[in-house]
C-alpha cells in the first residue's frame, strides 16, 4: 500500500461498516512491513483511539510482521496455537495442497488473544483487548477481510457499541462553483452544529455531504431534512439530487417517468454521452441510439447537418449543435435529441474557439435549446463536463413537466 | 477521506512521482479537518520523515484548516499575501465570476513560506522549510494537485534529491488470468532478487510492475530489459505494452503507423468503444465515427444489418456482430469496422445467451474475424471487457502488418 499501484478499498469498506455501527473513523495510517514503524503506528493509534483495526501483514512470509509488532507493543508472548494450526492444515487439505513450513508462522498467537477463524484463507484474524483498547487484526485480501468482518467482528462490536448511529445524506449540484455553493449554504449549515457538512468539488458537480451522529434517529432525520430543504431553497434547480445519485441516473429516472426517449449525436465527447446514458441497466427503454460523427461528412450523412451551416458557421458552432440534436431526433424518432460539438483539445483550438469551447443542444419536435460553454482543464475533464452539461439540459427539460406521454416542450 | 465515499488517488500519484525522484514513501496518514488532530499528524510526521507532503484542506471554507495547523506547529504567523490575492482575483475574472468573501482565506500565507501558484484553481500551494524538514501543502482536487506537483514541486525536489533512483517498468497482458501469468513468469522474475515484481489484476488486463532502486542506472536498465524480454518471450502476443500504456493508446499507435482508419458500431457497450478510441488527442486522424444502435431498427437503418439475420440468429449473435462491423466499414469507408453486440446485464440474459455473452467482430474490405466471449461480473465490468476485446482484435490485426497505405487483411 506504499507503492503507487494499489488503490485502498479495505479502509472504505471498514469505514462504511464502522459508521453504520456508530463508530467514527478518526485516522487512517498506511505503514510498511518493518517491525519498528509498525509497532510505532499501533502505539500512536492507541494513544488517540479506543478501537484499532489493522488489515494485512498476517500472511506466512518474512515481511508479515503485524502479529509480532502488536505482541511486542502489548508485552504479550507469541505461542503456537494448536487450534489455529488445525484450521490451517484443514484449509490446505481442502485445497488438496501440502502445507508449507512457513505457514506455521500463521499459527502464532499472542497470549490472551481471541482467534477469528478465516474461512477464505489461511491467515486467522486476532482480537485483542488491553487497557481499555480493542485491537483487531484482519487479513489483507479484501474478500477475506470482508467475510471476517461481517461474521466475526461486526457481531462483537455491535454488542459493545453505544447506540450512536451515523446518518448521512448527499446532495449534488451542477453549474455552480465550490465557493459559490459554500457562500450560499454556509448560513444554513452553520446553524446546525451537530451536522458535519463537507463540500467536495468533482468534475462537473459539487457534492454536499451531510453527516450526523445520533442516538435519536427520528429527531436526526428531521434535522437533516430541515437542512436539506434549506439548501434546496438556497440553490434551487442547481441541486440535481438529494440522494447522492450520478447525473445519468437522475436523467434516466426523468426519461422513464415521462415515458420519453432520447438519442444522441456527439462530436468532441466521442461517445461519452451515449456511454453514460447506457451505464444504467434497462436503458434500452429510453435510449434509442447515438452517433459519434467525428468527420463533417458524417455529420451531414448521418444526421443531416446542412453542409452550408458547417461551412458558414464552422463544425464547432451553436448552429451545428442544434442541427445535430434536431437531426438525430428526426432520424430516430426520439422525444429528445441531444447534440454536442466542441474542441476537447489539447490541439485544435483557435483564438475564436479556444480549447474547451463546447456547444451543447437539445431539441424536441417543436423547439431547441443551446448552451455555449468554455471549460477549463484537460481533454478528459472537458469531455466529462460537456457530457454533464448535456445531461443537465435534459434534466432541466423535464423539471416542470407533468409526467405523461407525448409531453414535449423545451 | 475519512468517509466511505472517496477513493484516494492523490497518494498513488505522489508516490509514483516521489519514487521516480528517489524518494521512498514510508507512511501515509489520513486525518480529519479538526485543528488539533491535523497539527498532531504533522507533528508526528515531522518526527520520522524529512519530507512531508499534504494534500487538501487549502480551500476557502471553514473546514479547510491545513494552513492554520502547519503555521501553528511551526510557530509562524499567518498574514494575507497580496500577490496570492491578485492570483485569486485574476482566476475569478478569467472565469467571469465574482470572488466570494471566503476566498480571501486562501490568500493567508504563513511567514517564510514559498507560494506555489495554482493555474487550475484558487488554492495556492505552499512550500515551507523548517529545522531540516520540508513541508509541502498541495490542493486536494487531483487535477490541481498533479499540475502543481509537476510544475512547482518536482523541479524543487529534483535539485535536492539524492543519487538513488527508482526504475520502474509496466507490462500489460490481455486474455490471460492472474495466476496463469504468474505461473509462467515466476521462474523469470524470481531470479532477479533486486527487482520487486508485482502482478495486479485489472478489468480486462493483467499488469506486471517491475521496480528497482538503484544508483547505477545503466546496469539497472539492462537488468530490467533482461527480465522484460524474458516475460515477453514467455507470454508472447498477450503482452500488449511494455510501457504501461492503456490498450486504446496501443491501438491508436497501430492505426497511425499503418495510416489506417476505423469506425465502430456498438450495441451493449453503448459508446464505450468509441469513447476509448477518442480519448486520445488527435484521434480524428484515424477515428471516422461510430454508431450506438441499441434498437434493432437502427442496426438495420444505420449499418445495414439484414433484418433476416436479426430474426434468425437474434440481435446478440456472431452474425450480427460481423454485420455491424462490415456495415459500419462500408458506410464510413474506414479501413476497419468494429462491431459489438451482447448482454451486459444485469437483466436480459437467457439460458442460451446468459448475461456476459458478447460477440465482437472486426472487418476489412476482404474478410472478418469474430470472437464470442462470456464475461463474468457486473454491467460496467462486462462492458469494459467487451471494449477491451474489441481493441485487442484491432491490435492483433496490425501485429504482423508492414506499415503501409491500403494494407488491408485480417
């Protein structure tokens, strides 16, 4: 975990599980396999927390030192445990393999520790209590760790948990900057001192996380509901979800609810919009199809963009975006067509149309709407933001619609 | 980063960059936004490392406390910096937005600190030296952090780095399982005790990381070259890169080198293949266009898939994949057409065509090639693997080609 190659997912799983039990995670530490730093990490952790959960370092090899570090820190002797040895031998028999000599290391248990059986691997977990602290050692492979946590650790923690629970909500906002969002909602969330509010900037959206530790769930629910309503009032239509959903899921729901269909004609986003619309299972109910027309010839051949518009206005223009949207709608018979054209860069920019210039349009049978954007950043970020703006146009189209068939307006 | 919602990628990027400079990462700490634990984390870090790099907590809001924590620890006063204020104001002008009052917090700089300009956001970074330690504070958003590290931090660190460097190579393999790869190459890499070998399974590929710390670069280069050649001999064409490139980049190079063009007709991947092909800047040189034909009608209307094939074989069939590939090639005049049809799930599977069944085909003007796959896993994983197989078919098509115009064969 100290190399650049591995993403840490164990700590995210453990955090979610612990939060649900009412345990707040206050620190995460990643440390190498040497004894002294390991011991030191447990020592530091014990000074600030009641519960310490470690993953990894329980394997059979020389660099699996977690057992030793903890035994040393607590002043406990390590001794071979015959029950653990039996489990490891049984595991090898089950796999039809001979047990290596090195695996005997895994049967070493600090005195006073409770062994947590591992039904998915050879490394047993350990539960130690000392001086009001609980130290839990779990194996590193995620599928072993998860099963052991669920079966062995969660029931034990649930017995000693204090009845405090975490309640969380996530709102997402489009088309506003982080500081702008904060300025508008700070007067709201600062009134609720029990609610932790975190504002995160992600490409194309701002995420507002509300978290609250409580013993009184109904009261906490009401409080989060209050603050959520306050934020929605302050930010209005910019809030696209109060359930932490990605934009494509919100759009999928709007399309389904309105029994509407959609088709896409993309240039600079290269298929990303279609890909996002079809991430959702069952998307064939509303997504009819899309084209990625990189060349001008195909823009005309596939979606009937008049060549004279491309010539007079340029392929990157509001007029072409609208023609793409309208053309794909006509070709597919969809309720809504979406068109995107722009300069994703890093090459291809001009003084009039610099990298990041994107035109996004939607069209129904009677009207169209276009937005001209100027995004900053790299190619993938520009493409993502363009797809986000397109999805947002679709979302806003349905905002005031009465869910009904053939309801078409822009 | 103490909630279950965010995967940590900043530390992976920083580790890779630091290793390249010869700096080993010995500890990673994740800590919340409260002042005391933050200060404590920097204090502990300073006791065991010469270089401390922190990301996040430099924003304009109440819970951005990193500046304060470090200033407090080092006993430095915070004062508003007019140059930083100017940069922030310029940034807002550029975006055409009014600066919020809260953004003034970001212009507070500890005395003696060097300001690292941020050309992608409002939070400047800070470089502090104290007592033989270097403390670098970087913004949290990855695109801001990356740019600032590359432009501001790396050059400074390179000047003071010691002679040890990390040499790293990454090979990627397609179409083989992790244990299969390991079994074939273990006899090779275990012979080189100085080389750390890590084998990672990612969707659609196996990554082989070779790492070696050295003061003698030419000798280390030769050793890594030896082991790399051994691996390529053992795995053959399954190795698609020895430079850690993603598959779409390898395919882009093959298309460019052969002056070939490509077009795509996708069903279950929903545009992902086109999106991957167009991630690369300059892709308009080889990518002509693509269609996402979810409905059977559009498969026929757009790429001339004969209705009788869809009726007799089903939309998910080898024949339809070939017809999609050949149809899009004819419609666009591309050197190669690619067709994908399948069941991405979780719904839509049948006993004969369960979820994960995917047909992938390529066609040139004289022949076609098809692969029928059965992927395991969830929708996004199945879609990714299908796009990977399609790209791999294209890669293999060009494997034995003599780069030349109009070189068409399957």
